[in-house]
C-alpha cells in the first residue's frame, strides 16, 4: 500500500468517525430534550400521626415530589377505581387546617407538596365511610388492585400510582360503628 493510498484510507476512516460522532451527538441531544420536557413525579401515600395544633391526628398523607427539570403545577388529586366501563373517579379535597399544600401547587425541581386527609372524624367532614362504602364498595383484592391515586397537572398530563401499603390496609380493615 502506497503512502497516497494510506492517506486516502485515513481520510475515509476519519470521515466515517466524524459521521458516527455527529449521529451520536444528535441522538443524545434529542434524548436530553425529550427527557427535560417530561414530567417526573414521585408520589407516595401512607398513614401517619401528625400534630398540627397540639392534638394528635391520624391522617392519610399523599406526598408529591417533582423529580423533573421543569416546574410542574398540580391542579388536583383524585382517586380512580375499576377498569373500562366500571371506572369511577372521585375528586379529593384536603384539609388546609392540617397544613395541606393548597391547589394549584407549583413545584420546582426537588420541591414537594403534602396533602393530608384526616381519619376518624366524628363530624360532617368524615369522609372514610362514604369513600369506602360508596366509592370503593368492593373490598376484594381484585377490585382494590385497581385503586389509583391520580395527580393532574396544569398541562393536562396525569400521573397515576397505586396507594401505599398502609393506605390499602386502612381501607381493607376499616370497621364502621
């Protein structure tokens, strides 16, 4: 192989490597743009004891953390249960007196909103009995497996998660007087 042939081969290899590098750069940039535009929320739900005003209150706590790079505005939280034609939705209201974050909730990267549902109230604000008997109705494992918490954002995107283990246990084992 002559020197001219070696130089021509090196030129072709260089062109191919530059082309591969360009394609890789385009793929990475498109992936970054798509990733940045996507809403990423971490949603947790559990039962907890809180002390808002010197009294101990048992609550269901739903926490939403923004893991994405873009700011997210949460407009509401709802429950869903069932599938297909039997799908039922229930918009949830939260107790501001317990310190729930107000809607709409604007969450920047790494920020969280916390929403509290007081349990065992003895007044007209008791929501467990209508929720469990009127909304959930069927406490069979198959039906409860379809129960979801849905977070709705201002851009119409919705994120659904299964309630936490303690929340499901509360629903399954709650007894009414």
